[in-house]
C-alpha cells in the first residue's frame, strides 16, 4: 500500500510529511489476527477494582470531579456506567442527538444532562467541559468498556502535582474488546504521537485534568480528532502526562461509532491525520 498523500495545510502552517504506509508498521500490528488478551498489572490483575491509593499525600478517593460522558444512543450501557461512578463524581451526560432513551435514562439516574446539537465526539466533550463546575474534570466513554473506578486514581495524579493530565492506556480483558482495525489505527496514531514527542501508547480514551487548564489549551477539533489534538497541544505546552493501564472490556450495549466497524475506524484515522497536519 502506498503512503497516504500529505494533507493540505492551513495558511501559514507547514505541511507535514506523508502519513507512513501501514506496511511500515511493526508486523505485530500490520497483520490482523485474534484480539490479544493482555494481563493487567498489580495484585490480582484487577485494575478496575483496586482500592484507593495515596499519591504524595493525596488520597485518590478523597477527591471529586465532574465526569463528562459523551453519548449517542447509549441507553443500554449508560445505567451501569452511572451506577459505578465513585462517590463525589458528578455525571454530566452530553446527548449528541440520540434517538433512543439515553436522555431519559440519564435523567432518571440523577445525571446532569447537556444537549449538544452539533454532531461529533469533540463537540460533545467540549460542551460537557463548558458545563462542568468542578476544579477537576474527567472524560469517560459511556459504553461500559472502561472502568469508572479508575477515575480517582487519575485525578489524584493531577492533584498531587505529578502530571498536568492523567490518561488511560487500554488493556483488553476479553476477546472482541478491540477489533484488529481499531488496534491497527491506534498503533499508527500512537506511534506518530511519540515521534512528535508525546510519550503515550494510546489516545487518552479516559482522562483527568484541571478544567481551567484544559479550556486554556484551546482544542479546536469537534470530531474524532479531539483527543489527538488535545495530546498534541498538551505536549507543545510542556504538560507532564501520566499514562496508566486500565482494563478495557467489550461494550455493554449499543454499537461503537469508531471501533465497531472498519468504516468508523477509517473515519477516525482520517480526522486524526488532518489534526496531525495542522497542529504544531
């Protein structure tokens, strides 16, 4: 497969070299195969259920935050996610045009509901961050694939001053949690991030950060490129990033808008490639 052509830059922005061909990736990523089941670190290999930890005198369970949950037709999985949020963590469900009972489910569970008419992951996240009022804000998928129990540990890293942003690195715990095309796209984007000096191995699917600092970064993308632009801007701003392994399970309901299909993954990679070309 030949390399993708360079994306036309915005005025005043130098073009980046072409995105490398997929054949240039390591062989472990270039050839699809069964989803790996990777062990999680720590006692009992249960990262999702580990007790609150203390980081530089800050007890993870003692801090609260607002949790932004971007949603598009997540009525099936949302109740379980909301029920597992730690005490002191307020749910802000951002409905991005759902046609199911997402809004009714969120309201019944006592979550704050925000409506964002503009379609796009980045648009939903940004609307949720604007609606947040806590000093710390977390972003979490509402599909049940990521454990809400890790949020206090992420917030504690930021509150302790060890990092400006704490992010999760997905570790699949069951076959089918991350299809081959999603693993391939993630490996490509993460590799390009490291080449740009951002030391991560995933695209921050779950994260914690101070709200005011996040808004000050000025992330502009309102589609699937949002998390990538966030990481690039954080790197350019000299932020310290803490990446933590988190359990990643098959979603508990509904259909993924990205990893659920090759088309969705390709659309996400396209959005992210555009962000790479215009963000310095």
